[in-house]
C-alpha cells in the first residue's frame, strides 16, 4: 500500500481536518490499489477524475481540499500539470459501491455484511441497532441526546422526560416531565367527599356537591327561629319537618310576638313622621305668606325707585362753523373750522350740527387776540337782534347769557389756550374748562331743546375748532 497523505499535512491549523475515503477495516476482502484516493490513500468516496496529462482519481472531498490548500489553483498533485476539468469517475464509484463490507459499527457488535451501497442506503439509516439516533421526542432538551443507539429507542420511550404519556384520568397526552403538575390540577382526577364518602366525584364536581348536594351536609331549616336550623343534614331535613312540628309551632309563636313588637314600633314611628309632616306643612304655609309679603314690598320699592337710565357715552365732535348762520363780518377759513373777527362789535356764529340727546365734547383753540371770545350753545335758527342779549352762552369765556346777563363767573384764557366744551343733553348741563384744568365752568339750567356750538367774537380775534 502507498504512503498515506503525501500531499496533505494534517497539522496545518488554517485548514479544516483532512477528509478521508472509506477505511480499510470495513472491507471483507483485500482492496486493489487503483480504488485508492491519490490524496488519502483510502478507498475513494464519491470518486472524481482530475483532467490532466496523468488524470489521477481521488475522493471528491479530498480533491476540493487540495484545491483549497493551493488557494484555488487547480494543479495535478503528481506532475504539477494544470487541471482543465474535474468529473465524476462513474466506473470507480460503481466498483466501490459493489464492494462487500461489514457494518461501520461491527466493532460495537453489529454483524451485518453486504454491499457498500446497501450499508449506506438502508442499513445505517433504517436498520443498524448500533447506529446512533436522535431522540424522537425533543432532542434539544433530552438528557440522552448524543448517547442514544437505535436498539435503545423503546427503552428510552419509557424513560425520556419529553416522551408523551396519557393522563390516567382525562386521557390527554402530556410530556412525562409535565405530568406531575397536570395531575395536581386535572379536573377529572377523582376526589372523595369528606362528609358522605362518595367516591364518584372529581376535582371539578366536588365543590358543587359539598355546597348543594351532599346528603351529609348541614342545612338551614326553612322555619325561622327553628333551634335545629344549621344542625340538620340535607338527608334528614324531610324527617325533621315532620317530627319537628311542635318545635316549629313554638318558633312561629315567638316570631309572631316579635313581629307584633315590630309593627307597634313602626306604627309609633309613622305617627311621629305624620305629626312632623303636619308641622312642616304649617311652617311652609307661614314661610310662603312671608315670602309673598316680602315680594310685594320689593315690588313697591322697585316701583318707587326705578333703575337709572343707562348713562349715555361721551362723543368727541369735530365742529364746523355754519356759513349760513353767522354775522356777515365774520370770516371762515380752513374748511370752516377757523373763524375770525375784524370789527369792534359782538358777532356770533353756530356750528353746522346740533344735539338734543347724548353727551358731546368739542374743543376750540384761541389762535389770535386775546380780546372778547364767548363760547357756549344756542338753539337754531338764532333769534333776531344782537347775540349779546339773546344767546345762550358766554361773551368772553367767563360771562354767561341765559336769556339775561348773569355776571362775571371767572375763568380767563389767552392765545394758544384750548377751551373744551361738554354738553350733556340728559342733565341739561354745559361744562367748560381751559387746557383740561380746574376750575370748570358749569351752566346747569339749559332748557330742553336742540343746541348748536356757539362762538361770539369782538374785535381782532380768531378761533379754530379742533
Ligand atoms: Zn481520499
Ligand atoms: Zn497529472
Ligand atoms: Zn450495523
Ligand atoms: Zn429522549
Ligand atoms: Zn388529566
Ligand atoms: Zn358528600
Ligand atoms: Zn326545624
């Protein structure tokens, strides 16, 4: 036999362990050398031919390992020729498959012999009692996994914690390791009644039996106040009802007395409630009368003191002097807002808009003078004759006219001053002040009517409404 593995050192840590063909030990007869792999020297497994000048044959895996070792370069291991193709060596494969072999497990005691094809095709996978097998239940958690032989499978079924076992009560299969906890909860597990000793009960039915059915269970007597109530068993209740007539009559008499007492107490309580109700009704009548009197008083008070009308809102007015309602000697300018006098006599003019309701404020600035300037309000049209004796308002700032001369009431102003006038039509009051300061001049007795802003000028004076 040739030297083993001439091209494939087994000690290279970067390479996978070297593959190998079929070992000699399984073959019944001596092996001819041309069936041996050029690499591993064992009988070729899945033989291939390497296409080069010398065309050697090898195991398929040994050839692939060789190419890997040469970093993918395909060269012949004998003559370093380039390999142009790798193809299955079918004649050799058939020869090898037909060789007479022992079982792989002959050392463990399997005495099977036959063709290599049968060994791999059926004996090992389905028959060999010495072949290792997986646990059929749950190999991942089976403690015997990796140690099981086919011949041990039946014994293992009786011990594997994952093998299914039928519950003896409900017949449902559970994994052996779960059976203990299932038995502790299985609803069909038998349960004995501790009172009557019945053996036909289960975990699911015993509670209802104890509560509603057990003949030895203690029950209440339907007759109230029966001294035996709670001491009679369910099965003895019928007899108790017959034999206990005297006891029951006594109990009923006692109950009757108690009921009489209760009725009397209820009657007393009802009488109390009726008398309280009567008192409350009387009180209610009195309170209703008091309320009616108070309502009448309140109505009378409200009639005597009607609520004040809502206060009108003060409106700022932009006054324009009326060219049709002025002395001819007065001159208007700046959109009829400025009015000027040039002659030494009292002359007056009215604004274009008058008011009979609400509160109205307008402002006038003195822009030259000072001489005689009167401000105030006046009905329209003006009465005939001189304003001096007919107008409502003032001649110069402090002198008021209300159909007659009143006298000097005293606030003075000069050039640049602003006089503000406020007419309150509801209270018939006209107020005036200079530059927003006190004192305020008040004319409080203006008769009902429609009033227009009024200006009275004497000599060289002008004012502007702003
Ligand atoms: Zn080989
Ligand atoms: Zn070659
Ligand atoms: Zn075998
Ligand atoms: Zn198992
Ligand atoms: Zn069960
Ligand atoms: Zn019972
Ligand atoms: Zn009773």
